[in-house]
C-alpha cells in the first residue's frame, strides 16, 4: 500500500493528515509523526484558549511575506477548499465576533483539538508521538524519513508541517526549514512575529499593567512606516497589546530599520490644534488644580503624568493656572506623539508566530508541493507567510494543510 507521512502534529499537520486519509480512502496509509508526547499542544493556547481559528474576510494585507503575488495565488486556492467550510463539514459549529474573528461556538480550543483527534482516528490516520524527525532524503520511489530513534520510514508522499521557531515551550524549533533545504527550498531569515516589544525602561516606568487605546505609529527616526489602531498594554519591559504586536511584524520584516521608534497617539480622533484648545478650556475650569488632578477624568492618572514628565513642563504639583497657551500646545503634542525608543522584540518565547521561512516561490500555489520534487509538500508556519492577529495564521495553517493533503492523496 502507498504511504503518506505527515511531519508535525500541529494545526497544518492534522488538517493535512485528515484530508489525505479521507481522500485516499484506503488507497494509502497515512502516518503523522509528532516529537511531543501529544499533538496539538500549541493549538490549545491559541486565542487565549478559545482557538481563534479563522477570520472573515481574509486578505493579502493581513499577512507578512516577501512574496505577496505568490501568497495571493495560494489564498485564492484556499478559497476553493475553504478551511471554515472544511470544519463545518466535520461538525464544528463556529461563531464570529464584531471584528470578524471566528471561534468555535463553545469558545474552547480543546473542542477543536478533540474534533481533529476524532477525525484522525475515524479516518485511519496512524499518529505516532515522541517521534522526532532528524533527516529527509530522496528515495528510489519517494522519500526516506529518519527518526531520532534511528528508525527509517519510506513514504510515497511527505508533507512537512513542522512549524517555525515561535513559542519553543510548545516544541517549536524551526527544524522544518533546514530539513527541506536540500530540496532547493530557499528560505528567508526567520524572525519573531506578533511579539511584544522592549523599549527604554525609563519611558514606561510605573506604567506596567495599564492598558490604553490609541494609534501606534512605527517610525524609522522621523520617517513613518506603519500605523495600527487598538489597545496598547504597558509592561515592565515595554509595550504589548494587539496594535503593538501587529507592528512587531513590520519591524521584523523591515530588518534595515536603523532607528526604530514607536509614537503613540492617545487622542487619534482629535487634531493637535483642536486638542490644545480643548486643554486650555479645561484648564480654565480647573484653575486651582495641580496636574495630577487635571488628569482625572481625562486619562489614567499615571499615563497622563508620564506624558507630562516626558514633555518636561515642570513638577506634577504645578498649578494649572500657571500654564501658558504654549505649554498647553506642548502637552497636546505629547499626547499625540508619545515616543518610545530602543525597540527590540522580546524573543521567540513570546512570539505568536514565525516570520520568514521557505520561500513561497519554491512551492506550487495550488498544492504547496515543492517545485521539481513531486510528492514533497511544505505547509503552515514553515513557509514564509505570517498572519496578523485575529485567526489569519490558523487560516493559513489549516488551508495549506488541506491543499497539500488533497493533492498528495490525489496524486498517488
């Protein structure tokens, strides 16, 4: 009997294994190899345990890659075998929120994993855990997979779904990129993506745990690069929150940024001139207040005073009635252009996904098969495509796994 071996038991690997087994329908044995004691470990942590498994709509602008043209071709192919429809056909009831994020109706990531486990068993997939893969070579008819145990397996088709380097606590190590490199799979440099950022600690002193909403602008010195809107969370080391993590993908992708900095706009709905005039009027109403009292009802007091400190207008006990129009303009500018410098990502352990990977140009867009190597596929996070927050990464993982599993089985 023919055999299909899937390397990796994450989202992409499980989708590939189920699809291949159901498509082959007894014509091939499907084996899934996972180095961890169990499959789907990382999947359980997605969406804060709720499993944000997809998004509607899915567009090219929601991803980071070095080849947007090929990625758009691949996303178009996924639409023909929509991952959400695939889940619905396998009995998963889903719901979406106001932002388009799609979750299982139960809001339990464990339900998604248990459903995938059920279908792997029902479809006859042989799941072998604690099977680390250390080598992949061309065989006379197919491929030879070498395991850490010294065992070798022969396969007619191999689907590499070994993930990236993000979240090593779940077993990720980026090995997939190296494993397929001998087959002409050139790769772009890996970088942590969707990750909190460190900054100069003096700039966030006393703010840890506070959340604000606003616009976040990534700059290279005085040159604006990318803007995001949403929640920003201050941490003991720097900045987090969805808006900041989205920008971290651009920071990693644009590795030539010489002087990266973030500028936070706490009042994105207001032009600076209008804000300054409003502050003057507010000051007239609170004429005997000090600056700590002035911030009450305006911003979180510690946030307001941190900006006050940054614009260097004196002690926080300074009375409002001593402020000039020029002083209010400086404060308004501080609220609109709060700067954070010395930016660095916080490393692989804190990253939600991996930027970079196997170049998409080396893969056939309708199947993720490696060009020039029939029967070898590379899917999911191992490829040079990282999604934004909101279900895009799992859309890519499940979608690429489904396409590879379908093509691999049909091509036997």
